[in-house]
């Protein structure tokens, strides 16, 4: 079953702000991992976030972090930030359980 990937307006802006090479890599990894098995946790790529109701998951693409939720057959990408910005974004925008 393929999942429908939906970018929030913030995530779309984040994606546009990346340089072309990084943007291409992020799009490729989103297609590869989030359209087929967005909930398959792995050591290196996908992590289920604990203690948060939103976002539920994080996809790592090099120095970029993609935070997303899985709702039914849809993947809602909330934001795309650098590793350095990830902790700040989670503390400001993450919703605790």
C-alpha cells in the first residue's frame, strides 16, 4: 500500500529554501521511505519520537531532519530542518503526549 505524502505549507517553504542538491536528496528519500513504509523504524533513517503526540516520527537525510505524522494512509510532513535547528523546533512546536 502506498501512502500519500502531504507537505505542510511550512515544510514546502523549508524544502524550497534548501540548495538544489540537498532538495533533490530529501525528495528522493521521502519518496523511497515515506511512500511505502513510513512507520518502519530503522537505526539510521527513521525514528519514532517518544513523549510527543506530534510529530510522531523523524526521517534523517544527512544533516537534514524531516518531522512527520502518519494518519491513516497519509504522511503529513510538518517541517524540514537542519540537525542544528531540530531541537529548537521540537521544543517550540512539538506537542507532548
